[in-house]
C-alpha cells in the first residue's frame, strides 16, 4: 500500500509540474525558454536530488512510455523519401563528418584519461534530440518550408543512426548478432506496413471507421498497440527501446487508418498531454546535481563538444543550400541532445566503463543543450525576421 501511495503522490507532483510548465514559460518575455526546459528544471526541483517530493522508481514505466511517444512522433514526422533527396543526402554527409570528429575528440580525451567509456561518449556526441525538439520547432514555425525539410532530415539522421550504433557497438550481444537483430526489427517494421492490406475485411473496416471518434477510439488504440508491440520487439531482440518507437512512427505514417488528421491530434493530446511531460520531468528527477556541482567543468566540456562535433559541420555542409542565419540555426538545433544521452549514460554505468561523474556531466550537458541551443536558434530566426521587416519598412 505504501508503494501505491508513493506512486500516486509522485504522479500528482509530476503532473503538477507539467501542468505548471506552460504557465511559467508564458510568463517569460517572448517565451524564449521552451516548456521542455521548465519541466526538466521542475523535475530537478521536486526529485530525489532536490526537495525529494517525487521518486523516480514510482513513475519509471510511465516515463518509458513517454520516451516511446517522443520517438513515435519523431518517426512519424520523418518522410523516408527525404533520404533520396538533397536534404537527406546532406544530413547523412553531415552526420558522417560528425562521427569522424567525435571519434577523434573522444580518442584524444581517452588518451589523456579524461574519459573511459569511448563508445558511449563518442556516440553521444553524434546525437540530435529531434523528438525533444519537435514541440519547440512547432511552436516557433521552424518545420515549415524548405528549411523545415533540412531540419527534419538532419534531426532524423541524428536520432536513427546513433540508435543503430548503440545496437551494433554497445549491445549485450556481439556485433553480428546485433546486426541480425536490427535486420529482424527492420523486417518486422516493413511487414507491419502491409498489415492493413492483409486485413481488408469489410466488417472490420466498418467497425474501425465507426469507432475512431466514439468511445472505442479504435484507431488510437491500435496505434498504441503498434507502439507497444515494437517496443516489446526491440527489447526482445536486445535493442534499445527507442529504435522500436522510432520504427513505430515510420510504420504509422504508412498505414494510419481513417481520419489521419484526427488521429494526429489525438496522439498529440495523449503524448504531449501526459506521457511526454512525464518523461521530461522524470529526466530532471534523475539528474545528479551534486555530482555536476562538484565537477562543473566536465559538464561545460561536454556541452561545448556537442556543439563542436554535432553542430559545427552544418556550417560547412549546408553552405550552398542555406543562408548563413539558417545554417547557424541548424548548427544549434542539431547540437541539441538529451534522451539518447540518458540511455548512453545508463549503458556506460551498467557495464562499468563510464565514470559516474562523466555520466552525470553528459546528461547535464544534454539538459543544458536543451536549455540553451534551441533558444539561440529561435532568437537568431527572430532577429533575422525583424531585420527583414525593418528593411521592407524603410524601403517603402
């Protein structure tokens, strides 16, 4: 009974933080601080390393489902044909440059004894938190037009390829087994895209259509079944759960049944209304602030390295297709990372290769990147827009 009470109290506190976050964000001038940041800071405040009002174990399951929704929506936003076009090709090139830089940087740090976990930290420097960025990018209209296509392609590559690297190089099984597991997951996801064609029963179809807006909510329920099925399949194959969620989003884009626009609104309501905020508050609750305070330079070092390794290549790779301001925006957007850094830190601590202070600093750098980099990108866009409006006004 005590465990149940603790869980309810923790869930109430987390729900209160997530509900209060948009109010706090709206009180900040021009809303430059995203709600995600408020939720993470709120998690730090109420968590075990803060006031102690909420415990991470009590809501771990809800947070994992929230993480699944983050990557489900990120995978859903991805248009696979982008990789056959220029945005996808440039995104792959930029990530390749990032991977080379990350290996060189972490190799040097490993040689001087600053880090021990070469693999997790090197992969961490190649990540982009597209799922975390989506609400920020949507709120500030950074997903529209040609620039939005480059942002989505770069963000998707920065999530998907590091997940593949985690499976290949950090899994409990060997690389060959991991490669086979990846192939099996991809095959399963591909097979699921044909599922609606195999189930074209008129009666079933009528039930789904009639129930999608009724109390049965058929399309939403089947979407959640898809998400949980691929999460479970990823775990069964020994892969990171975020891969299953990302693939679920890509599959959903292919066979979303019925009223697609209504389904998207429902997913936003369920995801952003409850599960995703729980994940962000939970991330803040697990942050070891004491370790970061004792080693602040480590956090700052990882914070800068995220920008150097992941962000700076955008300045050069996109120089022929994007103006300078948008390249700077893309640099800060792609350097933003968090969920995969949490996963990589847990992997490094579990196998004993990562120093605890480095694990805390890496996650702290991810939190700081969410705090700072998107805000800088939004500010750059606003200033450029203000200059354009001033120029048009003076030229009349």
